[in-house]
C-alpha cells in the first residue's frame, strides 16, 4: 500500500514496495479550479490523461522546489526513465504534487495561501525531496521554504510519447525557494526509479544549457521539462539574480496572482488535440481586472475554465469514439453530437425493419387535420409547422378525433414557441428581465395577437414558428371556449414557472430533488394537466382522468379535499420530462442550464462539479466505452464509473413513476387518445432504458433506433396488451443488468431501487403481458401451420401422378 494509517486520523505516505504504476493509481491529486480553489481529488492516472474528452487532463495542484546551495548554485535533477510523464527530462530540484488525505495535511486553503505560508505544500515538498533525492526530513526546516507565487500551465508529453501522446501535465504550480546556509550540506541519495541524475549549476550554466550555447552542456542536458522552462524564463531568472533579497524579503512574493502561460507549441496536441488557451485567458483576466477588479477577473477565469471543459467534451463527442456521431441535435448551438445507429446495425434487426416499412407504407395512423388544412391557410401553416418542429408528435396529434386534433396541435405549437423563448440563451443575454417579462406575458401578449411575430429567437423551424406566430394565434381564436381557456391557463402557468428559472444559476443543476420535480411539473406536468382537461372538456374522456395517483405531489391540491387534483397527469408528464433531462445531460451542461439535482449527483462526484461526469475518466472510458488510438490503451487504468452510478440513480427515480403512467393509460377510453398518450410514454420507457448505464450519454445525445420507434408505435395501435408487453420487456432489460451485476451500482442501494421499480412494473403489466404472449404464441403456431400446409401442398403438387 502507498499509505499507512496515522494516529491523527489521516494517512502517512510511504513508498515502500510501490512502483510508478502504483503511485499513479493510489496517490490522490488535489483537483482545483482556475482560482486554485480545491474542488475535489482524483488519482494521478486520471489527472494526467490527455485524451479525448479531457484534452488538457484534470487541473490539479503541484509544487516546484528550487533548492540553492550557499554559493547560489541550483540543484537540478534528471527524471528517471521509468517515470510515466516526462521521463529523462532535466528539471528543477523537485517537482511533484501535494496529495489529498495525507498526514501531515497537504491541502492548503485559499486563506493559508494568501498568508504566504502554505504548510500543506511545504509538507509535500519535504516528503518528495526525501522520496526522490533521499534528503532526510531532519536536514530540512519547513519554515525556510520560501513561497513565491503560483504558475498555471499545461503541457502534453509529445516529446516522450509522440504527437498522439495520452499523457501530460495541467497544474497550478506553487513555487518554493530554499537556500542552504554557508557550511550546510545535504545528504543526497537519489531513488533510481525517480531520479536518473542530478547536478548543481550556476545561473550562467543553466542559461547556456537551455539555449544550447554550450555544446557540452547541451549534449549532457538535451531535454527540459516544459514547466521549468516557463518558470526559468518568466520568473526564476529575476529572483536568482537577486537571490538574497528573494529569500530574505517579500519583494518578489506574489500571493494574489496566478500566472498563466501556454506551453511551447512542441507540447501542443496529444490524443485530445489540445491547443493554445491560457495566454488568452491571462489577457482576458488583465482586462477584466481593470474593468471590475477581482470579482470580474474571477468570473472571467471560471468562465474560461467552463468553456474549455465544454470544448473538450464536445470535441470528444465529435470524434469517432466508437459510435459514430451522426447528426447534431438541435440545441446547444449545434455543438452536441447525436449517437446514431449504423445502417448495418438497423438492418440486422429484421422485425424493426419490417415495422418501419409497414408504418411508412401502410398509413396506419389517420390524418384528421388534412380536411381543415385544405380549407384554411392558417391551419395548413400550423399543420406544416407541427411536422417540422416535432416529427415524433405530429402523426399522433393528427390521428386524434377531428376538432380535438386541432386543439392539441395549437396547444403544442403555443408551448413549443414558449419553449423556444426559454431555450434561447443568446437572444436575451444581458436582458434577462425582458426574457422574464416575455415568458410571464406570453399568453396575453402573443396568443391574443393575431398578427404576432416574435423575431430574434430560435433557430431553423422554431425561428419560423416564432416569426409567423400570428397564424397560430388566429387558429387559437377559432377554438372552442373550453379549449381556449385551458391553453391560456397552462401557457400562463408555464410561462410564470419558466420565468422563475431565467435568472437562476443552473450551471450545476437544480438545488435538490424538490426543485427538480417542480421544474419538471412546470414544463411537462402542466402539459399533462392541460391535455387531460381538454380531453375531458371535449367530452372524450371521463373525469376519472383528472384524479390522484400513487405519487402525491406538493404542486397538486390535497386529494382528500380535491379528488380531481390532476396528480396522475403530473406523474405522466414528469416521467417524460425526467427522461428528457437524463438524456440531455451533456447538451444542458454545455448550454449552462442543467437540471440534474445536486442533492443526487453530488453524492457521486469526487470534484463537486456536474461537468465531472463528462470526463472519460468518470464514466468508464476504456472499460465500459472503448476509445481508439494510443489513448485507448491508457484511459482504462484508474478510470471511475461515478457518472454511471449517478445516472442509474436518476433512472431509478424516473422508473418509479411508471405505475402511475400505466394507471393513467388504463383510464383512457378513446382509442386515438389512448394512442396519443401511450406513444410518448412507451417511447420514453425505451429511451430511459437506452440511457440506463450507458456511457455514451456523457459524450452526446442517445436516441432509440428508428426501427424500434416504429415497433413501439405499432404496439400502441395493437392496443393496451401490446403496450404493457413493451413496458414489461423493457423493464426486463434493466432487471437483467441489475441481477447479473453488470451495471454500475448493481450491488448497492441503487441496484435495489432499480430492481424494486422493475419488479413493480412487472407486477402491474403481468395480466396484459401474459395475454399478449399467448396471442404471440398462437400467431406463431398459426404461421407455422400455414407454412407447413404450404410446403405439403407444394410437395403434393410436384409429386408425379401415375
């Protein structure tokens, strides 16, 4: 082991019996943000992987010791050949990492750093000087380490591992000076797996060795660490020229600044394709500080960090990771790729191919909007827009009963336009109060304006819908009063709910599960309420549809006082929305509006940042998700699966709503309305199962196959027995993964929760599932019998007659 228990409750580090590989796996680096604030920890392997998804690794804290003798010569070391990162390069006396969970403690707070005496870093320096150079701790005095400042740099180890190198350094380096007194000597006994050679050099000798002006020195010291080149050229040379002052006074000490530098271009690239970044950040920071001081500088730095992380995630998704990233999902400004199924994979599923052909060619769903669209240009526009902004919902809306289909079409388009305003993160940037007002007043301002045109929001077809919204308003004005009232009421409630979140900081998701549920109610539960009220108001369904289910929601009325509290309708809506939120993890994080609840995901992270899950080192890359090239051989070591355990907990939470969804469907009596409600529900069930335990979700958007979609739609046409069969079969996939222990979290509380949810779905669907299985068996027997009779007849026909 790399650590042993300490009486003080931490761990005391020891190198005994440890290889370089062991250190990389078991030592936990201190993960920091761009302000050098501690956000978590991760093993050295993960922190130093420069791979697609994290092209600059994971930023962590480091230290560099420059130890001088009494004559002012600097002790240098050549890193050992066995070092995984930057082997055989010459560098400063000692460069390594303070570690998480050590005793003595090696984690310094911002306050400790601001005082200029970060004892954690100094403890680490003593530890590593002993380990690497064999300098006994008793020969060093911690108070004599002079903390000077910090340097933020990154460098890919392309010199050692080639242009596709999977290793590198990305550190905020705490710089320490130490000078021996006259007559003072140190015991130096280098560890052969850490240090290949060492030597004392003067300032002039270092200059000549680095710039190659001394051929002998340049030959003896041909390679230099990128961090030491930066430190020497930017800071150390000034200190060294005035070493006594630098050591004995605070003239050169800068505890406030984090000096940011890109490395030289020879260290660009790597498996993740990293390029210039920090020089630009430094310029932005300087400008921000002039305009708004430390607060604005901080915001600029952290925004740059987020943007660079997003660039890594999206860049990885757009590479060929294993699944080809086919299309680009609308939203996230065209950044987030969609993982599409290959044609070969689809063709290998003949039942899905047959279902797709049957659905496309046989006209299984009626179009009850066709007649109205032919005689009314506004209805024709709405029908056309419906097909463009929602291919999946268009057909099921059109097959609703005449009249009702137009009500629901307008309801859908109104909410889609409202959603377009909410989703556009650029149109109202800096004018958030205007966006809030637009959302709150959308009904009265836009829906009642027959000449309405909303400009400057949305993209593609959504933009067209907004610009020509007057056509929607004109059709709305012709609807029955009962339907108008419902659409206006839901639009007002939803707009007000969306407005609450405009100014909210959702970069790290909703605060807790209650806020998560409430958001889902605002954007989807209310839709379920509106649909149910329209169906009942039109006389197509009974008032039982408005009742309470198993789940009691705080945003619904007390069922004891108001039985028709729309609890079931909310459960149905929440199941759909939670499925979307789970699926859209990366898209929402990229947009800076995420909804995964912090009370759930923070239990699973090591860094306390929702973006952690997008790193390949957090979702089983190399183990659960293969990666091509040199990175594929490296990324699996030390990789975590915390993203998958969090994902599976959210999936369990969503699956627990399925019994209410099934009960809602059971209360429907009109076949076309049943299909309208059942299709999105069964597709959500298929989507949540596709997302379950799937690392691809963290690299792009996961979608179900088109052929499977066709089979699901046909299942709803076949009736409730087939719908229950699909829910049961899909739940069986999750249950099988849990029972076999194949999914993340299978053996703990999350696995138990998933198993319980699937068991409940199996119980709720058993009667109809068994009936459907019997029908399928009978159909198979009939088919086999028909084939047998055909073969027998053919044989009899060909048999010669005498």
